[in-house]
C-alpha cells in the first residue's frame, strides 16, 4: 500500500537541503532526515 508523507519547510531549511544535495553531504543528509522526519515515518506505519 502506498502512503504519502508531506514535509513543510521554511526557506532556510530548503536552502539547507539544496546545499546538502549539491555537496553530496551524507552526514548532513542523515541529520536533516532525523530532524525533519522524526516520528512521521513511524506514524505512517502505525496508521496515523
């Protein structure tokens, strides 16, 4: 079953994400995911 996850970001976080993508910064990418997706994936899996 497919589920959607919506992430709302401030301009500063979008710029941070663009920097991470341009630099291929793996450590920063993991930190970004942990900060912005904390609990959201679990909620999806638990049906919330």
